[in-house]
């Protein structure tokens, strides 16, 4: 299969690319009926030119888009099953790693608690010695051990695993925060997105009847169609 692809862009006809004649329309003002009819003629010219430009654009992009659809379809037949298998493997890896992480975190937490306990016992012994002997040095030692004990983290214990597989690469475990909606009615307003497509449909349906939606105004706006 030959995968070399060349996209040829033909010269756009001057009748389409030349648009300077339209620039003066941009500052045209309407103050009377005659000027309105002239503006309507300009409007029809502009609409016709836009259609001509769109037709020329389609002559170029339609074959390209058809080719892209064929290419995407071809690769989708490859990537879809491979992605499904990859996702299945990843799911099994995630299940194992979550179980393994809990075990490693429990082990690390136990070690931290053991170390913390040693520091606390040493601090207690030094404090007793300081009280019995009045030794400033023993009191300082007790304070040092207490500070070390306070620095030992026994709650928020985190572990991660990395596997290096020679030339194949490295698989590194990452913890990513994600979200899921548990109750849509409780989601704060600032996190909600207005469904504009639905509201455009509602504007047509509700506009004539006078029905309303709280926080939304339906209004009419004049537009023009170019008819032959």
C-alpha cells in the first residue's frame, strides 16, 4: 500500500478571490427607502459571492474530506480493538496496583508508627532523666526526640511504583484526581453549562406562545434571506 499523500490546491478563480469591490459596502448607511433597496442589492451580491466562494471551497475540500474519512475508517479498524484491549489491561493493572498500594501503605505506616514510638519512648526516658537529675542536656535530648516524633507522618502515607522493562520502556504509576457527578441537583450553579442548542429550539417553540424559562428572554430578530 502506498501511503504517500499529496494535496493539490488549485488556483482560486479571480472572480472569487477579488473582493475589493465589496469594501465600500462596509461603510454604506441607510437613511431612506431608495438606500434600503440599494443595500438590499448589495446584500444579494454579497450572498451570491459567498455561495460562489463556498462552492469553490467544496471543490477542493470535498475530495480531501472523503479521503480523510476513508483513512480514519481504515485506522479505526486497527485502533478500536487495540484500544479496547489496552483499556482492559489497564483496568486489571489498576485493580492490582490499588490492592498493592494499600498493602505497601500499611507496611510503610506500620514502620512510621514504629519509628514514632521509638522517638516518643526516647523522649520520655530523657525527660525522666532530666527531672531526676536536673540535667539541661537530658531535657534538650528529650525535646529533640519529641520534635522528631512530631515530624513522622503516620496518616497521609503515599507510595508509588515504577517498572522498567528494558528497551520496552517504563511504566510509572500516577495518582490523578478525577470526578463523577453523584447528585446533579446539588452541583453549584457556576459549574453548570447552559444548553444553547436546546434553548434555540425552545425559542422557536416558546416564542409565539409566550411561554418563558426563568432567567431566559426569548426575543425576535430580523434576518434576511436571498431568494431567486
